């Protein structure tokens, strides 16, 4: 995890897999996966009630809505290169904004009496952001892989181990990040390992 300036980006080789890699990257973007996961876990924890969906939507505003809105604004103003924040040195402030938003959301959910599983999920996201902020200071770990692996672990803990058959999909996500030259194999593997560990320990303990 050496520091220093980011290496110059290498041109992405054209080919039949390039469009697939871009599609996978967009479909598995952290904001997409986390939003779907929050609503799913909240709905399940409330036994399929409308109340559960409302809790999920409220949590989504703080966990993904506000942070992603900040990122989109940064891209439009030219402060950020893209909505995936491809340059490591640009990640710190958006991650800190996300950290603040998730912290505020978690506090509000606690006060309002949100379902325990939803609180556990928000707490896992908070810990994940703390780790991401710390690591990103030196190294460009794959947040795509971290969120994908964490999502799979949480789904398995919530609905059963049958979801673990989807583990090979993590390889597809990692391949897309490497194919687009956004990450190295090591950055993808480290992200997946940390994401899975945080989900298993934090969500698994608090739920």
C-alpha cells in the first residue's frame, strides 16, 4: 500500500468485453447495491409490511442518496472526474461526506426506533466507510468489490446460505474493474475480503 502520486491511467484496450465490463460496473455500483440491499433487508425485517419499505427508503436517503448527490454535483462542477471517483486523491472528501451522512442517518434511525436489522446494516456501512476513508489515503482499494462481497454476505445471513451460490458473481465484478483498468487484482481481492469481513462481523453481530 505505498503512497505517492497516482500512476498515469493506462488506455483501456478495446474489445468485445469492454461494453460488458462497463455494464457490470454500472449495475454493481455501490449506490445501486446498497440501496437495493437496504430496502430488501428492511422489508424482510418488517415481515413484508409497508412500514418496512418506509424505513428502508428513509435509510436510503442518508446512506446512499445524500452521498451520491454530492458526487454527482462534484462531477458536474468538475471537481470529480466521474461518478465512480476513479482517481484515488479525489475520494477522501466524498467518503467523508458519506461518513457524515450515514452517521446522521444511523442516529435518526436509532431515535425513531428502526428495525434492528436495518440498524445493523447502517452500522456495517458506517464501519465500511471508516475503513474506506483510511485505506484510500494510501491505496485505491476497490469499493465495488467491497460492497458486492458485503452485500452477498448480508443476504446469506438474512435469507440463508443458499445465496452463497452467487459467490462466482464476485469474480465478474472484480473482472470488470480490472478490465476497465480502474483497479489491480490485488485491490479487487482486498476490497472483497474487507467487505465480506465487515459484513460478517458487524452485521452478523448486531442483527
